[in-house]
DNA sequence: GATACCATTTTGGGATACCAAGATGGTATC
DNA sequence: GATACCATCTTGGTATCCCAAAATGGTATC
């Protein structure tokens, strides 16, 4: 694999994994030395990550995008539009066996599962569900939206009850989809996204002080 | 303005304006000499245009993306989801005076208007309409989708009747939006997009031979 | 002590040099 | 004439160099 993709991948993981905090300044030179690459692949990586919304320009320099509560709310509305559209397409498919694969994915999480894994599967649920629609654009839209939400979801204070609730909602969505009941599936998915958004934004707004103390830039709604 | 943005802008215009045909191979060196820039800005431009879907990698090299009829169909579905969502948001706004600005934009086209202008206003109608929603993500989704559709719409054989029809549909959408009638506005917009897609794909499929003769790569649905 | 000013450093943007891999084209062989 | 093979050229990827501008930090002035 070329080093360019490696820099991009590693840098993305550091940002998504909060090893580099939201709001931190980045210099091309630092990335260069940190990953042992030269500036050309570093710039390519930054340009790509910029379109993903993970880094942004700060005047002349680069900054890891802060967590923006207003943006999170807008993404939730966006997600609802594209995810529901994708789900309706999937419900209209003759072969909806893909839902079983996703169901199995959910089942793979139990009491022994690491938090990272719950986090990942929780996002992949939505991404893979969108992929079933067969529409490349809806799929990418969901994938990109989830990438943008990723750090915020990671920061969210999630308790066992919230996790169990989310998983139950996921299963309800799959059940309706399996039956091809588009309206019911769409209703369930909308409610799930709206509820998620509420809990996410509430959690972050409450914990804002704590997040700032950890050096994370959090922009108000 | 930096030269980088200039290369990107000029190259994008050449591609969208079909001065470089769909399917044509691009070399960084050619772009470099064509615009008098060095490879650094050229690479940045190509990376950006890649995320816009206007150029793609062809093994080791770069290619102007072909017109892909299957992709056009998928974009239409995608558009419908995001445009309708945006329009429903707009209908729920207290201040919908923005529709008047868009209406005026439509009025600016008459018998003396150049074809380029009709083309541009036809796209801007949808982009500006989405912007009214206030949701940055829905707006960008529509803008990017229209950019991808741009070349195809340019190739479409459009007659006076089709243009008049499209404008009438645009006005109907605005009228319902002005009244805040979200369901009616959504219905009108959906019908408009579905109709547009049908006429576009049909036109291109029929003219495929002619387009290939002009050296344009057109991939079947 | 605060502040205006200037030298120095650092930074991102651009240009150029170099390389390995792939495309090209000619040639020798059958 | 077709084909296998090899020298050459071209290409994208990477590294390095240069530059203008912005940030930095120290200093002199009030």
C-alpha cells in the first residue's frame, strides 16, 4: 500500500479516536515527522480529510474540526432524510436477506464486548443498512454522516440502558424491514434518529465543561 | 487568489463545459503546462475534483468521469430524498421570503436568454431552493448532486416545450412552498425530479451513438 | 509595566528533482 | 507476417528546496 493512504488512514484514526483533540492545531510539518512521510502525501491526506469535515482551515493553518452541536443537529436531519430514503428502497427490494447479516452483526455484541466494538457496530448498523438499498449515493451520504458523528458519539456518556434501548430500536427497524413494511420501518428509523440526536446533544451540552477541560473544543448549538 | 484554486476552477469549468470530454485521459503534466502551474496545485485540484466525482483514477492515471446512465438514475433518487427533505424544512419556516428571490431568478430567463444561462438557472433553482432550508448538509448534497448532473443535462437534447414545462413545474413548486403547503410542494418536486430523470436518461440513451461519435464515453444504465 | 516596533522563526503554498513502475515502440527471431 | 523481447520514454508518487507571509518573541520606548 502506498504511504499516502497510510498517512491518511492513520491520521483519520488519530482524529476519530480523539488522540488529537477537536480544535487542536495541526501543522503539515508535525504530521510529516509524526508519520515519517513527506509533505506531498501529508497534503493529500489533509485535503481528503477536509472534504470529510474532520479537519478544516484556520486562516493559513489546519485545525482538527471542533465538535459543533449545531452541526450535529443538522446532520441528524440530513441523516434522517437519506437513511429513511435508503430504507424505503430496501423495503421495496424482492431480496431483503441482507437484513439477516446486519441482525447477526448486532447479535455479536454482548456483555463481554469492548466499548470500542459497541461503538463501531452501532455506526456500521446504519451504514450497512443504507448499503442494502443499492443506491451508492445514499450509502455514501450515510457513511460520511456517520464518520462526522463518530467523535461526538464517542464522547457521549452512554449508559447500559441507552445502549440496550438503541439495540432494541435497531432490531425493530430490521424486523419491519424484513417484512417489507416501509412505512413502519421508516417510522421506527425516524424515531430512532430523532431520539439519538436528542440524547447525544443533551449529553454533550451537559458535559461541555468537562470536555473543554479535557482540551476539546465544543461549539454551542 | 492562489493559483491552486485557479487551476481547480479552470479545470472544473473545462470538464463541466465539455471542453474535455467524458472518458478522456488526463495527465498531471498536461494540466501543469496547460495552466502554467506546477504539479502541487494540479494534484490538489485533481484530489478535489475526484471527491466531486468529475475525475477518477484509471489504474495509475486520471480520467474525466464518463457519463454513467446508471449513476444518473441513482443520483435522481438521491436528489429526490434530499431536495424533498430540504423543501419540507423550508415550508416549515416562518419566513419563506426567499422563494421570491428564486422566483425572480426564474423570471430573468426569456426568449433572448442564452442557452448557457437557462442551463445555469435551471441548476441554481434547485441549489438555491435547498439553501433556503438552512440545513448546510442538505444544501451541499443538492449542490454536489447538481454538479454531477451538470454535464449530462448539458448533453440532453432539450426542446422549447421541455424547457417551458420545467419552468412551469419550478413555479408550481415555489407557489406551494410560498403557501407553506409541504405535502403539495413535496409532491410537485418529486414529480419534477422523476420526470426530469426520465427525459434525461431517455434523451441520452437515444443519443448515445451520437455522443460516442463526439468522443464522449457514455456508460449504459 | 504596558506597548509599539522590528528581527527571527515558522508555516503553508509552490516548484523542482528523483524514482520505480508501467506504457510504448522498435527489433530480432521464428 | 506474427510474436516475443528489450531499450526507452512517460507517468504518477515522493522527497526536497524555495519563497512570501504570518506568527513569534525580544527590545526599546514611553
